[in-house]
C-alpha cells in the first residue's frame, strides 16, 4: 500500500479500516542468498539497499526480538554530517544526503527535520578547532556557519552566556543537521525491504554461525538452521557476542550511554544544541519532550540502564547551560549499549571467514549513519568490495595503525 | 554502585576511575609481534556477564584494583590490589 496525504484523509473518513500491515510475518525458509543478523536500523537499511541497489531479494533479516527493539529505538535521534577526518567526512556526508531523500525513497514519514545543529565553543582554542572543522565540512560539500556570541544569541537567546565555568564564545551552526523520528526510520526501511521481497523474521535469535573450511554456510537459530551464502552481522550493542559465535574477538568494549526525556512542552528549543564542555546535548521532539543526553558511564556495561553519578552530571550540565529547563519534569531515562571502538569510528568490513561480513562499532553515533551504513554494507555484501565512502572502516585498522580518531582522545575504548 | 576497596572499605563508585579490561595487565614482552600488541590494546572479549577490569582508587588510597564484577547486573564480586598479584618473572 502506498501512503499519501489523500490516503490518510480517505482512511480517516471510513474509520481507518482499510490499513494493512506494513510488512509480512513470514516463516524462515531453509535457504537464502544472504542473511542479515539484526533487525535494527542498520540491518534493515542493509536489507533494503541489497534489494534496491543490487537486486538481491532472496534475503532474510533475523531479529531476536521485534523490529526496531534495539538501539534504533533507544537513541537521541540526531542527524548531522560534521566530521572532518578523511574517511569519516565523506561517509557522513553521503549519509546526510540519503537522509534528505529518505522519505521520498521509502514513501514513509520519518519526520526528518533539518532544524540546525549548533555546537557551542568556550575558548579561543576551541574556536580555532571549530573553524577548522567548519572548513572541512564546507570542503566536503556540506554546510557550516561560524557564529560569534551575538550570532548564537540570535538563535539561542535562552542560554546562560555568562556562566562562570564555561562562558559561551560562539558556536558552529550546521544548518542541515537536525533530528528524525527514530522508530519510523526502522519501520520505513522494514516496509521498504519487505515490499522488495525481503523476509523479516522476528523472534528468531541466532545461536550459532556455521562455518566450514573457512566459508560461512548459514546460521543456527531458535527457529531452526538456515543456510545462506552470505551472512552479515549487524547487531551493534551485541557485536562481541555474535562475533564470538564465529570465533572472532572484536576491538570493541560495550559501554552505557544514558539519555533522558521530559514531559511534553510547548516549542522552546528549536535546534539541536550541543555543549561539549559539559558533555551535554539537547533537542526537542515533535511531541514536545526535551530529549537530552550526556557522556558514557565510563565503565564496561551491558545493563541497559545507567548509574546515578552520570544522571547528576547531565542534569548539572543542562542547568548550567540553560537554567530554564529546571522546571521541566524528567519522564524517562534509559541506557543504550554502545559498541565502543578504540578510535571512536565504526567497522564495515569482511571478516577472515569467506562470506561473513560485519557492520559494528558505531560508538554513540549510529543513528545518523543508518542510511549510509546500510548503503555501504549492502555494497560490500553484494560486490565483496568496500564502498568508496566506507573504505577506511576496516576491521584490522587497529593492527595496521590506520586509526580514525576523530576526537584525538587516544586508543582506549571509553575515551571517545 | 559501591566498590569494596581492600584498603579503604566500601566506597562510592565516584571515587574510582575505570581504566579498562584485565588485558591491560598482560603486557606483551619486548619484541612481541604486532598482533600481540593489538590484542593487548584493542581486541576485547567484552563479556555480557562476569568480567575482570582495572579501576584506580583516584580519590581514595590511589591503589590500582582488579575488580571482578557483572556487566549485566553491575554486581561487584571482589576487588583485589593489583600490587598483591603474583606476577610470574619472565
């Protein structure tokens, strides 16, 4: 069924009785050309682009729970392309372009809103770094505008500019940055993949990966064995566990990143604002809730919930930056499990097993990467070659020294 | 989360700085292959469950601790002084 404004009106007039499920609920077949392990944003996008760009439709996506139950539904929904390292810059630029065409491509309202992202700076040194970053973004073909303090004041009059600890000197505005509705991205890709013949198999947990003589043969699941010529592991948050089924050890340590949402308020924050010195970032959802988050809890964890010291830190940072939010009540907080790599950049690569591919290590930047990650992983799985914009996301780059340390914080998993 | 420091007793997690997995204690010998260094610095078992990792009692006794804990429940099972470990002489 094709969605349109007219459809919404006519369905509304006739009691909304004509809507059909957005995707089928098939039983797994015995054999597929390719299997995607993980029905999250990246896995669904990979399946979609395998079908759309490469004509591979005999594919299954295996999801241990329901579609979109992992990190795609547990993030702060920020979309941006403000990287400067070669390798990252072109990848996120490609991703942002795919975001801009996503709703038309999927015939699905993902509520992508390019409301502008402002990164604040608080010293001359930081300003220099932001000028450099802005120039890199412009060189990549994306947009960046350096704002002085008055420029920031025009956009964000409610900030505490004179706060004693980190007075605000200015900000880097990325007008094409913004946010989107996270679940809708998963649902849109799921529907698009399903329409092209991809089997989305939910409640099907992979329990083993079958390898014979260095070649992948398929997977064992809670719904039986499934054979496949190619298997993609796309399970950020659980990458180490699934890769261990194929005897692999990954350059990943899992950490918790907490996020928070308040009760719904009238429109008050029109941008995405990041306050790097306080490890704090905030935006307002279309429903009105303030969505904000902070830094990692800093120790390896799979708890899906955070600890109180970081809750306190995030609230303090928020109050330092914009005291007006102090009256808003926090409704929910949650912790997402992040695949942290030693350089803060992801992995989209082949493995040492023929036919087994991995897309992992998204740190806390996976949401904005969903379309390009799917695009590039599909390219890799279909052609066996890395896509041009993802060619530096190698699995072995830590051994070879070709790191992509965007923040320059060093080779420890929790520092990024 | 409270950590039972062998020297200071149970203390709030905020007194401690997390460094990383136990792998950091097993430094490759001089002249080891690059793969050994890659394993030491980057590659991790990263278990969902019981793990051992290094913590520094930053605002306490300044000891390095090897902590056995659960990454799913945040339960702390034991904390021992790294200095008390018997290191095999090479």
